C-alpha cells in the first residue's frame, strides 16, 4: 500500500511525531511504501476560495504555485493518507488545517449527482495528541475529520486520540502498543 503521512505539528521530537514515528516503522516493517511530510516546513498558502480548480476536474487544478501542489499530487497517488496533528485550541494545528483547506481542489460538484473526486475510495486516518481528555476537548477535531470523507469521496480508515500528553517521555509501553495496533488496523 502507498501511504502518505502528513504532519501538522512543529515539534520534530514531540508527542505527535513520536507516535507517528511508531506508526511509520510499523508500516515499513509490514512492507508498505511510506512518505512522510512535515507540513510545518512547507510553503502552503490558504485556499483563495476562487473555485478556479472546479474548472479542471481531471487533475489538481489549484492555480496557486506553492508547495501544496506537489503534496496534493502525492495525496492523489496514495492509497492511505494519515493526517497527524497536536490538538491546538480544539482543532488541528494550522499547517494541517491550511493544507486540508487546499484539498478543496480535489473534487467537483459536491452535493450534486455529478460529484467526482480525485481521491475517491482513498483511505484516510487521523492521529491527534493533546494535553486534555477526549471529552469536552478533542471531539470537534474528529467531528470535522469524519465529515471530510464526504466531499473527498474517501473512506475513513480510523482515528486515534492520545490524551493527557505532556512530554513524549510520558508515553508508556501500553500507549506504544495502542499506536501500533492503530497502524495495523488502518491498513486492513
Ligand atoms: C497553541 C497550543 C494550543 C493547545 N491547545 C490544546 C487544546 O485545545 N486541548 C488540549 O488538550 N491540548 C492543547 N494543547 C497541548 C498539545 O495539544 C499537546 O501537548 C500535544 O501533545 C503537543 O503535541 P507535540 O508534542 O507533537 O507538539 C495546546 C498546545 C499548544 C502549544
């Protein structure tokens, strides 16, 4: 399986990167092809909402010339996309949110019978880490993610929230096992 991991967090040794690293190792050891991209390090502008992309349905038609173009093409080619992010103010970290907004260019005619998507049938998963619990804190980010597959015509492969994250050193063996199980689950 061709797996694209898109990371929204800034900290290369942070909680999210640590958990995502375990997932990546698990994917590689299972024989999958993995590419991992730190969106924080990329030049990605916000969506202009110009809808010019809607005139070019057979390829990514965004008119902006920044790093998103190449990443969107990689997303189209992937069988599974794993989005990862720390929880920031009950939402995704800015770089990932900004990139997801640019996926507006991947489909046309949402809510119409002519709706098509360049990522139709693609599996998508979300990993989020946060300091607080799931309840009354992390739900909004998963609510939004669960809706994303509809315009994308994609398939939800899974979601994982790791709460009570302070420093990566606090991750215990059970959390690592939970992350590895999640990695195995979303490829099947
Ligand atoms: C700007 C900012 C906003 C945050 N907002 C939340 C939040 O709304 N809920 C929460 O549980 N944790 C919040 N946190 C804590 C982080 O989500 C948490 O420590 C996370 O695991 C950090 O991930 P990282 O180590 O990969 O950077 C916030 C942290 C920062 C820096």
